[in-house]
C-alpha cells in the first residue's frame, strides 16, 4: 500500500523548497516521462485503477495503482510495480505481481484487454527527490515540475509528493505543517492520472455530492470516526478546485454542505473525541466564508426570482456583483495558508484520536439518535409563529438528526431509516424556504445601506418578499404533529 501526501505550490516558490533546510542534502534529479494506458471506453478508470509505463534510470517500469482512498490530501492506494522490457504494458507480469487478489485479477481479465489498450496521455516532469528522516519517520520528498499532455493539449504540473517509506502516516502531516510555516502550499486531492483523464474526457470540475457511507454492522467506534469524518472531508475537498476556478453555484453549495456535515459530525463525536478548540475555530471560519457566498447565490438565483416585477432594474445587477465578489472571497479563503493548515491539522488529529476510541458504532449511534430525536421534539414544541428563530432552531435540529442517520444508515433497517430521513428532509425543506426569505431580508438591508441610489427598488423587493412570507406561512402545527408521530428507525439485528 502506497501512502503519500500531495501538495501544490506556485512555481515562483519552488526555490524556497529547493533550498529548505528540512530537506538537507542536494536533491537527486530525474527526468520522468510516463505513458498512461487504458481502453477507449476507460475500463481501468471505471474500476478505479491507473496503469502507466515510464523510463526510470534506463529501465522501463510498469506500475498499476488501484483502489484506496484520499483523506485530507493523504492518498492510500494499492500499488504493483516492476521492470519490463518495453514501453508497452506487460499484463502477464502485472498479474504475477497482483498475486491472489481476486478483484484486481478480474479487472485485468476483461475480454481483449491487452489488444484494446492504448496510450491516452503522457506525464512529463523533472523530479527532484530527497530522502528525509523526520520524527522517526522515513519520508521521500519529491518536487515534480512539468506537464500532462494529451493530443497537443497541455496542463502544467508543479507539485510536491511526500511518500511514507517507513513510520506513521501522521508524520506526513507533521512534516507538511513544518514546510507550510515557510512555503505557501495547498493540499491536492487529485493525482496526475486523474488530471490526465480529465483531459481525455474533456470534463470540467462538476459538483461533487456526498457519497453514501458504508459501515459494517459490527463496526467499532475507532473505525466509524475516521470513516464519517473522511466522508465529510471528501465532500468538501472534491469541490475545492471547482469553487476556486469555476462559477457553478452548485459546487459552492456542495462544499458548504460538506462543511456543515463535518461540523455536525464533530458534534456527534464530541463526548468521545472532543475537537481541538483552534481546529474548531478554523472550521467555523471556513463555514462563515462559504456561507456568506452561498447566501448571496441563493438570493440571486432563487429568492429574487419570486419578485415578479421591480422598478428600475438595478437590484439584479447589484446582487450579481456582490455574489461574484463573495465567491472570489471564498476562493481566496481556500487558497490561503489558513485553509491548508486546517486540512493538514484535521487529517493529523483524525489519525491520532481514532485509535484511542473504544466501543461499538451501533451502540453509539443508537444513543446519539435518541438524544437528537428528543432534542428535535423539544425544539418543535417551542415553535411559535411570532418567533421566527424558533422555527430555525427546529430546522437545525432536523438537519443534525438527518446527517447523523445518514452517517450510520447502514446500521439500521433500510425501510425505517428511509422513512425517517424522508420526514426530516421534508421538515428541513418547508422551514428552509422561510429561512431563505429571512436571510434575503438581511442581505437586502445591507445592500440598501451600501447602495442608497437603489433604495427604492430594494425596498420594493423587501416588501414583496415579506408579503409573500406573511401570505404563505409555514404550518408549524402540522410540522409539529408530523414530527411527534415519527418513530426512530430500527437497528439491524
């Protein structure tokens, strides 16, 4: 199993790394040209594998990486590597390296795979390599500078790989944090092969939604914590590049949801693994940065669409300008050292705290769901039409219960879990529509202060939306009654 941490840096900062005292002796320099192979229908990619052949020190080396996971930039993958006699894959030799791993042997047993393979893209980099001892760990540090090429199209490569040769994976985070003190770095959650496949498929960065989490019925708490938090981190980090480089409001929305799920998960585990205060502050900061941008996206793309007519026409333009400015601000937050420090620290904390936990994930989740259900009913009982914040608190309670059950859903009977989640989602949706109007009013008041020249149009929109909210209030009694008939899902036996 290969374990490595991938980091991005600006080319102008390469010299800072090359001269950094932590790396010691001068680097070994290699020129590496790797051809990546797959079938026209991307058989290997669809099965989570990558196959390359590259020249290393005068010999052709064949490598297949497959499966594994990415968590806070820490890539863990199966790796099979060996010398071959040509620049084209030798599948027979690869099968011998794989041994008795039935799954990956089956992937290579696809009909006519040998004849259908073709070189899809090339990764050409100059690599500087150092062997470092740090905190009792042996780490190979590599700086790769070059490009990925597909049919004359190129994308640049400028990244650092920290590969664990011997020791504790948490040591990679510790070493990266030391480098971060002197060099601006960003975590990379996609590898060169994935970037190459993006060229092949000509795809942009699409919104990444939360993936269903699978926990075994006998899962321990020490297994559940990294699985749950890792699922949240993947949701966040797989949307990073799209938020930084793109303009799709859904990618920002999904990243914000990922942060909310993370915060909710940390609250769930707070009794057994309390989050470090400084870490919690940085997570709250990230949520605030993304939340400000998302609120303006909702106002622009959804809420203002309810206003059927406005005098003048300035409001839409002002809202668009502000939404773009808030998105740029969110992107800058993701490019900041503070964000990188957060992700590295969180990854390290997860690795260190999980082994200290004891107990059953099933028993823990049952206790948590009982507490959250009780809190939800308590909030629902206090809802009052004259107190909009009371409905908001109920909505947050419903969201926390839904996230918790989504994390542990495989421990419960499918039918009862699905019914519970459906009811909570409906509660969130109904109360959320009115929360959007309350947020919109706050944003419009701020906009009126900054742009008095558009005050008439803004006040018209505010009045229209408030009238709509008054005319269509949420039926709090019906929501309360529905929640009181709701029964907790049944644990699997």
